[in-house]
C-alpha cells in the first residue's frame, strides 16, 4: 500500500514530532544535518525537510521501529512515506 503525498507529509510531521521529543536522538539529527532549533520550526512544513527527517530515521532500523511503535504504525510506513515525498523515487540502497 502506498501513501498519498498529503498522508506522507502528515506522517513525516508526526515523525518529526517524535524525533523532537527524543532527547538522545534529536541532537544526533541536528548534528548530522546542521539544522538549528529555528530551522526545525521554520522548515517543519516543507516537504523536502520532512523527507530529510525520514532519510535520517531510515538510517537505523532501531530508530524506525521505535518511531513506528510510538506512532502506532507498521514498521514499513516510514519508507512508504519517504517514497511519496520529493526525491523518494530516487532512493537507491546500494
């Protein structure tokens, strides 16, 4: 099952909310991406930024499972959402 772009953006925004509430992982995301607190607030609605949040979370299965568990979603939901956002069709895992 694939997600619509609107559903993917909503899910990515929920994932960002989960990430923002994770005191251990949020600094890792901010350090890896170079975003500031202001960037988090100002870019939260931008599909490209939301895609970067999902790209980050998808780097580690444990992060995916923790986020999906917290959001009460199946573990494959984040990758489905990523595919529906800008650049999602261009993901290559090799």
